[in-house]
DNA sequence: TATAAAAACGAACGTTCGTACTTTTTTGAG
DNA sequence: CTCAAAAAAGTACGAACGTTCGTTTTTATA
């Protein structure tokens, strides 16, 4: 890997941390340059626009997310086992990012801001929901679940969102007890 | 009501629309002045700082929210009836605001931005969750529900969050069918 | 080691924003 | 109608931001 790509990866790693801790719009080229020890224009040269930087941050986040949440289950043969492990990794991912998920915050941040970033965020969320649906549907086909797979995913994702918000206001604890409680009730209801 | 207060109310109404359609931070003094037909400094004089403007927008939103969601149930004597009507009004509020809730977006926007605004947003959300819990608890005391009232509210609020996000990506329809489906399953599970 | 390309730098520009002043206009009570 | 107070306007400033451009330094290959 050449020097350029190497620096870029390092910038993206830092940028993801900053964007997760604040927001994708609060990500500033000058600020990011200071943190990474580069000059403003030196950093800028890697992306040629702020929007490109933001898009690349999202793609970088996606690659980490895939490694942390999707990859671990790739060799499992039971869909139900896949599903349960995925949810566990999903929570771990969220915690590893400092108790906030960039995909959730960007969804809210860009839901009224048309453009390339919104398009990407929306597409990724749709893909993720479809992936979960597929998992649930396969589990159903294998006789481990019954009912509407999409409705199941709707409720599962809702709980994921709710858990994050409510940890923030102290209505949910850091171990996501209420989430897990609701999850087992949800699973029970669908089997 | 003097001229000053009258203008201020009009500014706040417009500001709430803008903040709901974009975000509380994207609310701009110059932009808001243009929309309301005032000069930048003329509008500024009503608030003396952007943060004050934002705080007053939140309080204005709260007053509307109270009228639309809490007031309608004030004369009901069955807690369960109150609860169901509240949820219905809650959905209507969300729709009346152009399918986005300023309390939800500000919660995400300011969850990592300490200050007076974050404090207010957090307090209001806590109050709302407590209010819902109180409703559920009273319904339980009246024999119309059983189980953990807080857990019930956790799941209810999660569904509210989820419904909004998933309307956005087309995983939920505008009539909130999945929300209502999940809601009745939730209620059934708790009675 | 020579050398062209890649990477990084430094300074500047145009714009947007919040805010501070002063001045003008409008309001409403006596 | 008067006139002080309130409301609104006009102008200006400083800071932060994304971006451009010319230059310098570093990298990596032949």
C-alpha cells in the first residue's frame, strides 16, 4: 500500500471516530487536519470535496460494520443461530463505537437533506433491513420461526433504535437489559 | 398582546416549521429573518442569541405538543382509554409536523453536544417517558394491564422511533400499519 | 542515484454565520 | 397629540468554513 492510501486510511479511521462522536456534518476539514497532524490543504487533497470525505467515511464505516457484524456468522448453517449472533454482534458494534451508531445518526441527520449522502445512507439502511428480513425469512423456512418476517424486522430495528435513545436518558441501562428483555419476548412471539 | 410578543409568536411558529423540516442547528437567524420579512438584527433583537432562539423554539413546540397530545385526554377517567388516545394523538402530532418530530431529531442531534439545549431536550424526553409510564402504571392499577410499566413504555417509544425511520426508507407505510400491528401485539402481551 | 510523480504545505479568497453597535421608525399610554 | 419606550433597520466586524492555487517536500521507480 503506497503512502497515499496509507495516510488516507488513517484519516478515515480518525474521521469515523470524530463523525461518530459528533456528527457527519460537524466533521470539519480543518479540525480533522489538526487531529491527524496534516495541513488543511494536504488533507483536502485526498478527497477534493467535503462531500467525498463524508461519503468515504460512510463506506469505511460500512467495511468495519461488515467485518464486525456480518462476517462472524458467514459460516453458520442455522439461520436462527445466524440471526441471534448477528443481533449480538450488532449490539457489540454499537458499543464499540462509543455507544452511538453512525448509521442511525446520519439517517436522522440527512433525512431532510437530499443529495449523494442521503442516497447512500438510505440505500445502506434498506440493504440492512433486507438482510435482516432475509435472515428471518430463512429461519422461518427452516421451521424456527413463523409470521411476517418484515414485521419482525420492523420491531427488531425499532428496539435497536429505542435502546440507544433510552440509554442516553437513563431509561435503559448500558447492558441493554430492556432491549434483551423485549427481544426475547419478540422472538417468543414469532415462534 | 403587544406588537412585540405578537411578532415573536409569529417568528417562533415559522422557526418551528423550519427547524422541523431541517434541524434545530440549521435554523439560521438570517434565513429566518428573510422568511418572516424582518431584518436580521430586528429578529435577533427578540432573542439576543441563537441559543435563546433555539430554546424558545423548543418551548414553543412543547406548548403545541401539550395542546395536541396531552390536553385531549385530560378529562378521561380510564387510564387505558387515556393511553390509547394519547398514542393516537401522538401519531397525529408527528404527521401534522410533516412526518418528523422535532423532539426526536433534536435528541439525536444534541446527544453529543452538551449545553442548555441538550439539558432541555433530555429533560423533556425524560418527562415524556415518565408521563407515559405513569399512564401505564395507572392502567395496571386499574386492572387493565399487567407487567412492568417501564418496559412497556420502552417498547412503545421504540416503536414510535422505528416507525418514523422506516417510513423514510419505505419499510413502513404512511398509515403506520406496522406500528399499529406491533402496538396491538404489545398491548395484548401486557394484559 | 536520478527524476518524474505523488503527497503535503502555506497563504489566500469568497461566503456564511452570529453578534455588536448606532440610527430610524413605530407603538401605545398619558 | 405628545413623547418616551419599544421595535425594527442598517452597517459592520470577527471567526469559521470549504476551496483554490502555486510551491515545496517526499516517495518510489527506472
